[in-house]
C-alpha cells in the first residue's frame, strides 16, 4: 500500500545572553542564559498509518550557567567551576504502544518536562616541570517534573491507558562522577616519553525508561510507575587507565608510538 504522508513545519528563536567579569588578570567570572531547541518530526519506527503521519512537537530547554576560571600560584594551578540548571519543556521521549504487524511499535511523543541541576569542576596542577595532575568532579540532580505517556493496560495486548513515569530516573545521568590523573613528560635527546595514569569513578545510572513496580488505576489510568526496572541500571564503575607514549620527529614530521 501507499506509505502514509505527513507534513509539519517548526521554527524557534534560540537566543543566548552572557556576561563576563574579570576582577583580576588571574580570574574570570561569567553567567549565561541560552535557549536550546530540538525540532519536531515524525516517528521513523511507527508501524501504522495513523502514527506514521502524526508529528511530534519540538522540545525546548532553557539553560542557566554561572562559573569561574582561576589561575593561582603563578599559574601552576588552574581551577574551573560551574553550576548549571537546564529546564526542559515538551520533552521528547520514545515510547512503545500497540500497533503494526509485530503487535508493538515505537513512537516519539512529547511527554512532559524535566529539570537537570549540576555542578562541574576541574583542577589542573603543575607542581614541577613536566608533571601535570588533573582532577574532575561532576554532581547531577536530574528529575522529571511530569512524564505522561500511553502504554498497554496491564494484562491487555490491545488497550492503552496513561502511565505516569515521573518517578523514573532520567537515563545516563549519574549523580556523581569524578576522576584523578597524572601525566609526566620525560624529555630525551630524540624526543619525549609521556606516561599517564588515571582513575575514574561513575555512580549508578539507568540506561532505559522502563517499568518498575506499578500502582494507581490499573484499569483506566494513570498507572503510577515507581521507577525504572532495576535490570536496566548500570552499577558503580571504577575505571583505571594507563599509557606510555613516545613522541619524536621522523623525516621532518611529528610521530608517536
């Protein structure tokens, strides 16, 4: 049969306003606000004429950030720190509903809103020549303010009712991440030998919006979803990296091993 057609157009003014202040040659303070925009469109994995020809709307985010950059101790120490808030509206999410030859289809729809707040900082210290120490930290507080989407009525294969996913964690949003690393450069008559070692810590995070325990009105909705299924959660990660690199000149050009 003929593939269903749809038509939609979207536009948005996305400004950014920022201010910088330098109280000294070694310090910079800044603040900014910007509006981001993700266009609406059509669901490429829709499997019925009705869902394939129905457009979802655009998603917008207002981002606020304040921070500072500092050079200390004769620029041996660099410190950057920033705090931010991202306010999402008309949030786009993929949801699975009945329909199509396989029984289910995945569509994109505007499900609600969300807030992400966080603090990020990084530090670079050069205590002696050729040695660089680096540390980073990131703290996130992310949550859905509202998230209503259709899903199958419990026990049914055809009837859809509203589900409230507001208690679910946002995906790929660990509450804490941090790293420590060291790099030492050893100069020789034929080039540099660079050794690095680092460790990174990432707290648990969810990888998929899914169904945990259910409560609420299981017949007419809304069904209350009490978080994501624990099986889609990545556990705490501690990663260790090390490398040894040789930089030298070969036939007039830079090379490395």
